[in-house]
């Protein structure tokens, strides 16, 4: 048996032994330290928590005794006679109170003692507290230095000279049974400034003694004191100010740390014994493992040293019948194979470095020739790159091995079977002269080879091509494997090249339309601006937005919307010069860059011609699955350098001009101006304010009364939105409604208005009408929102009227009829607002389930001046009545207008003749006064 000296003759053995001991011992020590720390922390927390709970319980019990004493004080105060004498002498001897005291104070709060030995002193605050019928706790110090605690209250609150009954509290009763604490726990009571009030005598310690001596401590000093004394403490504060007009009392309990940790010390001793036994077991087990593994390990190490000297035929002998024997056999086999693989690995590493250098397709073709030539002994080489998988056409790039000259490019057309076989990812050997493919390859290679080896260049399911290797003799399996491995590497190179190209296209081209994207346009525009700044040329930027494109997506679906965008992209691309750029900016927005414009005049003229052409191209109908779609576009134009000298400003100005084109009726183009920039900034500011207004609830509904034109009585009202900005200014609806509509906030605002208006209608028992935007009507779940508002307010549906404009009804007739019908089914009333200003057809009007027509104010305004306006109003009233509809006239401001409307048979009216739109409180007052006047 080997001695321990022989066993540890190896440095590895010593290192393993030491590491084994350390790896076993260190975690145990760390665990022991952490466990001790954790147990100590938990014990400390538990002791502190228990002391805090006991302090709280002690404080609450003291507070309960104070309440009992206060009841006794209240009882004896009621029993005092007019001279301030206690009704019974025995009442002074109750266990709660040590002595009584009566004090008389006059109106200027001079204290006069009636009787009693030690008298508390009251300041103005204490007197005011007692005058509210409450008791006051006060602390006085006797000649002995011990504190005396008094509870006082006024006997008769109605008397001019107040008599105050004070009771000196019995200390033993107040501080209660402190013996319930263990002998190692002390209790002290301190005031808010940590001045000594009381300490227990049952288990006095250094902390409580110091508290008695110093009398006053700060929390910091208290904490440091107790740490130095190695003690735990728990503190709980009882707030006395509201009931007894004194500062809070701090109840503090102390316990010695050594006593609290007595059981922990016993646990530590047991833990050390267990740790020592564990260490002995680890030492014995480590010696056994080192003895078991050192001999075969040394043999393997010797074999590795021989292998490092490139002695690949070295044999390692191990006699054990375990994993070391298997490792030795595997090592011997590996050393033989390493010699044959080292050369191939060096060649493949060189090829890999070339592949990882991000080569082009032509570079990959050259790498393929060099790699195959080094890894195989083929006599001819053809690289067949797949041009068209559907028609099975390969582009041949051949090489003559001798001299490495390149043959002319040729094409190979094969059957589908070759591609299907290649997609399996396995090498293909052809040596049958009767095979048509063999004959075709032999003819193309112009050699007398007898065997062809086909290596698919396949990455996952993507076939990029085939290596066609010709041999005079059949190749060995190792060579086939090496060729196949190289082919796989070349497939990765082709895949990387394709991926690089795809990433490039994705980063710079729109996936849907294949047009340059925003990043690509900005890159080109930056270059053109740099060039134009040197050449003195101009650049025109056209910003296009398809008008009401969202309606296509909402009505026909996003698939149709994508088809429209593709068609528009093709039209825009075909309508421009080759040197111009059209890009998709995002959504339904496109940007066109016109370059090479000699001067400002040419830029303006060219941009105008192109914009007109684009508007014409976009307006042509699109036929998709029996749907005829007609679109218009709004175009904004800005010119470099007249409008801007940097890319961002140039694009922003074109965007502003585009919005101006929309404001001008859509389907036109507008050039940028400074006024548009100011308008764009104002619009951006308005958008930001609108979002903030919704978050901060800055909107309010005003109400304008509607009158019966015959009786002049208020019969309903219209809810009109108003906005008071955070600076207090009122923003008119015509300044923000259009912006809210454009950015999609009218649905949120409309839903809010419905809820508020319904609650007011229920409160006032008065019908109310609410205006609904076109977006909310067609795309905002209006029926659901109306139902929710009615349910929340518990409002009769007949008291709610929904107003929609004439233009809104004609945007989508099928959707309009569906929504109106659903609203009528709920029971609400429907009104067509601004009738006569839109483009509705009377034929459609008869199919709409509406109740009321509202004649627009533009006709009412001129009804006394122009016969045509009078005729329009008269015809509208007659038409509505013939259809069974109610008629409301808007904007009535003159008595003559009202009289004329009455003569024409109009049913209702609203306008400034009677009242503006009023806030809710003012409207309710106005309505009540009108109701009384009508009676």
C-alpha cells in the first residue's frame, strides 16, 4: 500500500486535496456564519418586536386607567357644591387618586387655590382645552424630585370664575401591575422630549437608572446608550394631545442581550462539534478519491504531453475497468484521427475566415473554387447556382482544375427530381453512363471523367446551388464527407449574403410597396441638399397624404387598404422621372423629391406640374373585387433653399403645406409659407393641449334652451361643449373640434359628453340633445356608448336626442342606416343638424329613421333679406312636415325672424334672441324663472 508521502507526491494531488477540503469546508463555514447571523437577526427582530408589542400593550393599559380616572374626576366634579367642597370625604381615598385639589380662576385666568397641597399650574392653552369640556394632564415635580401627575377639569363651564377640580393620580394604580414582565425586563415612560416620567422598580438596570438620573434623553442618545449597555429595547408612543393636552408618552421596555441570546450560545456549541466531525469525514473521503484517480490521471497526462509534441501514435495504457479505461481508449483513437484532420482543419479555417469577411456572391464563387481544390482531388469542377427553382434552371460557373482557368458561363436545365433529391441535403454519386443527367454533365464538362459527385449547397430548406465534381476514380468516403462539410459552409455564406441583402432592403425600403422608406429618403435628401448647396441647384419636396384613406380600411378592411397603397405606389413611381425619388413615409403618406432643378422658378413650375399630375393619377378609380374606389390626395410643397436649408425643416414645412391643402378642401396642392408654419405650430400646440384637457377634465357642457315657437316655452335644450384652458381662457369649439376630429379624440369627448348630458337631463327632467362627430358615429361604438350613458344616468331614452350633421349621414349610407336604426331601437330621438348645408339626397332622407330636421343658421340669418333663403326655409319646413318630422330653426336672433318662422309653421327655435348657451347652474336658474313666468 502506498504511503501518504507517495500519495501526495503530485502537485495535482495536493491541489485536489486542498481544493476538496476548501470546497467542502468553505460553504459549511459560510453557511454557519450566515445561519448564525440570520438566527441572531431573527432573534433580535423577534425580541425587539415582542418588546414593542409589550410596550404598546402596556401603553394601552395605562391609557385605559387614565380613562377610568377621568370618569371618576367627571363624577366628583358634578358632585361639587357651590364652594368647591367634595361631597364626601371618603371620595378622596379611592385607589385611583392620591389627593384632590380645587382651584378657582377668574376671567383673566389668575389661578387661586381653594384647597389642596400641591397645585398644578395651567397656561392659556390648557384653560382653552378645559373650557371645551375636556380634561388636562399635567406633571409637577415634588421636593424629592419625583414627578406628580395630575388630571384636571373645569367644574362648571358656565360660571364666570372657573372652578377646577384636580386629582393627583395614584402612581401604583396608573402604572399598573408591572410584575407581569419577567425579571430581566424594565419599563420606563418618557414624554415627547424623552424626559423621565416613570420607571419600574421590579427589574431595575443600568438603562433605567441612567434615565432617572439624566431625566431627559434624545432618541439618538437613548439608542447609543442601550447599545453600549448591550440591551434590546422596544418603544411605543401614545399620543395624548387631543384628549389630555399633553405631549405624547413614550413607553420603553428594556431586556439584556445576553439573556435573550442564552439559547443561541448553546446552539453554537453543538454546531461546532458537528462541523468538526464533518471535516474529518471530508478528509478521509478526499484521500480515497485521490488514491483512486491519481494513477490513470498521470498516464493520461503523459499521453497528452506526447500528443503536444505531435506524436500522434502515442498509446496510453490504463488497467482499470472503468471510465478511465474508456477515456484512454478514446484518447488513443483520437490521437490517430487528429493527425489526419489537422491539415483539413487548417484549410477549413482559412476558408471560414474568408466566409466571415462578408463576401459578395462573386467572392463566394471564388472561395468555392479554392476550397474544393484544396479539400478534394477532383478532376473537374462545376458550380451550378440555382437561377429559377420553378423551371429548374442552373447557372454553371465551371473551372478547369489544370491551370485554374475559368470556363465560360453556361446554363443547365434539369428535371424536378434533381432539385427534390438535392433538397434532402445528401451527396449524390453518378456513375451510370446511361443516366441522362450523367451524359449531360459529361458533355458540359468536356472531360473523360467516370464519376460525378453532386454536393447540394443547402441551408435549412433553401437550395442555392450544387457543386458538380468529376472524378476518374470513385472518391473515398472521407473526401465525400469533407466536400459535404465544405458545401454546408458555402451554403452558410450564401445565406449570410442573402440575409445581408434582406436587412439592407428592410432598413431602406418599405415592405408593402417596395418604395424607399423614410430612412432611405432622408439619407438621399441629405446627400442632395449637400450637393445642391455646392451646385446652387434647387430641390422640391412634395408631401402627399391620401384623403380619407382611413374610411377604406374601416369599410373594406386592411387587405383592401394595402392593395390601394400598392396601386398608388405604382402610379406615383410611373409618374416621375428616373432621377426623382418617391418614398412611403408611413401609413397613407408619401414623399416625392425632385432634384436637379436649376433655380427657384424651375422648382416651382416643375413641382406644380408634378403635383397636378399626381393628383390626376390618384383620382383615377381603382377596381378591386367589384369595388370601385376613388381617392384624392392633398399635396404640400416646400423648396430648398427658399423654404428651408436643412432636411428636417424642409420636410416639416412640406407637411405644414399638406395640412393647409387639406384645410382648403382636399384634392389640391399648396406651397409652404411662413403663415403655414405658424398655423402648424398652433395646431401642434392645440393637439398637446387637447390631450392634457382630457386628462385634467378641462371640458364643460353649456346648455342652450330650445323654445316652442308658438308658446315661447322652453321644451328642451342642446348641450354644447366649452373648454376652459388651464390659464383660465375660454377656447371656442371651432378652434379645437376639427383638430380633435383629425387626431381621433372626438370619440372620447363624445362619450364623456353623453354621460354628463344624460345625468343633467335626469336631474332637470328636461330633454337634452347631444352633437355627435362623424368619427364617433361611424367608428366609435356610438350605440354602445349611448346605452351605457343612459344606464349610468338611469335616464328615460326619450329624453335624449342625438344630433348628427347632414354630411355625416352621407359618408357611409349602409352604416348610417344601421346605426340610426339601432339608436331608434334603444328609444332615443334622432336629429339631422345643419340641414341644407351638405349634399344629402332627399331620396335617402326618407329611409333615415330620424325625428327632427334642424335648419342651419346661415338660412335663418338672411331670411328677412333674401327671398331665396326664405324659400329654402319654407320648402324645408314643408318637406319635413310631409315626412312627419319636427323642424328646429337655429340662430334666431331677432323677433322678426321668430315671427316669420312661426308663420312658416316652424316648430321649435333656439338662438341669442332668448339666451346664449349657459353653464349648468345658470341654465337651471334661467329655466326655473322661465317656467314660473310661463305659469
